[in-house]
C-alpha cells in the first residue's frame, strides 16, 4: 500500500463489523492516525481491535475513539473540526433490513440525517482547506448493492444500474447516496460511492444471516430460512471489501462510484446447507445440523436476487477478491465456533427481540 505521509483519517462506524476490519487493516499497513466516530450502538464492539492494542503501543497512540451520534449536527461540527481530517470513510449506518422493517425511524436518523450532517460539516471544513489538502481530500461513502433493488434470474448490477430500493434500509441508503452525489455536483466535495454486496467474516453482529445460522445450529435451535430459501446474495469476504475500499481511496477519481462483489452468488438455502454440512465435519452432533432448518414466512418486500458486476474496479484499480468462498466461509465458521462468548455478549447488549427470525437471547456459550 502506498501512502505518502501519515494522515488524519476519520472513520465513522468504526466499532461495527466492516469499520473495525477497516481500522485493523489501516493500523497494520499504514502510519495514519485513525479517528473513529461511532455512537456505540447495539452492533458495536471494540473487541476486534483489543489484540492489536495489547501487542503494540504505537497502534493505541495512532487511534482515538469518539462517542458521537452523527444525527446531532453541532456534535458532528465540533468533532470534525477537532479531528481536522485529511479524508473520511463514512460507514456509520443502521444496517439490518429486518430491524428497518420493524422500526424505520433509527434508519432515517442515522443513514439519512447522519449522512446529511456529515456532508454539510465536511463541505464547510473542505472549503477552508489549502489547495494541496483539497486535492488530496476524499469522502468515501460506503453503500450497498441493495439500493438497486432486486434482479431477475439473469443480469448483474453495475455502476449504471437504476436506483430502486425496496426496504426502509435500502431506501435510507439510497437517499444517502443521492445526497452524496448532490454534494459532489453542487458543492465540489470530492466524494466517491462504493456499492458493495453482502459481506461476511469475523466480528459481524450475531443476528446477521451467517453467524445466526452457525449459532443456532450449535445451540440445537431451529434454523429459520425465509420463504422458499431461493433468494440469492453475492457474498464477499470482509477483508476483500476492506482492500477494495483502500484501493478506491488511493486511486479513484472524485465523483465516481464503484460496485464491489464477490462473484459468489448463493441461494440462502444453499448457504445454510453448506454451513450445516461443514459443522457436521468439524463439530459433529447427535443428528445432522441440516435437520434443524425450517422454512418460515417470507420477509415483506424480500428482494429475490442481488449480483454484482465488478468489472470497473477490477479493470481500473486492479482489485481482485483474494478469498475463495470455501476459504472465507470455513474461516468464518471456525471463528464463530471459537467466539461464542463474544456473540453472547453482543446479543445480551441488544434490546431487539428479533421475533421475525426467531432470534432470542438463549445461551450460546460453550459448555
Ligand atoms: N454488512 C454488509 O454486508 C454490508 C454490505 C454493503 C454495505 N454495507 C454498508 O457498510 C457500512 C457498515 O456496515 P456494517 O455491516 O459494518 O454495519 P454494523 O451495523 O456492523 O456497524 C455500523 C456501525 O455504525 C454505527 N452507527 C450507526 N448509526 C450511527 C450514528 N448515528 N452515529 C454514529 N455511529 C453510528 C453503529 O454504532 C455501528 O457500530 C454500512 O453503511 C452498511 O450500509 C454493509
């Protein structure tokens, strides 16, 4: 990775799944100072970084955390001016579709108002920078492929796809994308939008699809699968997403957008069966784990298929996913197997009952 000199990098949502993986990579592979702004919500944890801090004081010296809610304008204004960032990676968002169906309000606040506040404050901050710092400043907005809606049997999303969000979550992310584009076109704020497919890997909040299946299987609970289980998602290992974000940060032009995918489409039932079969191999129980799979009523407005054409980032920025599905998923399942204590801690912190997916606060600790 080539960075000229140490910079102040502001990361929002850095206590979340992707944000903490991004901070880890930046601390390990650059000399930048990392400023993490996150309101420490239900999905937040700083455990992902603790091992780094215990190994090397330099990491702790280059890292600062601020508990700030992006929906509070005056707080965002103060912190941005205090941090004096050279660039921003904006990841903070409410991120779970099921929660957005149960209660859209936090999604409007964090994803739309939070992004608006950060853009507005960044605009006046950017306008006062020297021309050298202006040239290097980037505002990366981390968004999702879900803003493009649902695909049929064929075709892929790319940078030219129309916006067609269907859930309160994807609608709030689409709104934030539009704000980001407007701040580029109207105010020349050097923004870039990244629309990525489903991520998986260590430190993902345990109610999300893959950790939820692993934990339910290990706990002998039924494994709920929506509808007929044939909804398709394109899965990308989180470290590959992080590498893509860093390539975009280093080399992409302001005003551009990039679709990032794993070239790895799976139906939900296919993925659930893969996880169950792998658990049968590494942690056999009395019965096959797949006996626990149960189809439940479909999610309202459930998008049928997502798939990404990553040609642009591959050809322009030379990015390539490094993790095969086999390698990434096995690493992930093994990680959740060993980290049930963390999962339990996170679920205890969450107030969400999650009836929709049969998520509850049963004991996931190893006996
Ligand atoms: N996980 C995926 O599969 C995926 C795929 C594509 C894009 N994305 C996008 O990537 C980003 C990160 O996703 P994630 O999976 O790490 O989510 P996450 O839910 O694990 O983490 C999000 C973090 O943002 C923080 N946050 C939320 N609202 C905030 C606010 N108002 N002020 C300050 N902090 C706030 C939360 O406390 C949390 O720590 C999101 O913008 C999401 O839309 C995620």
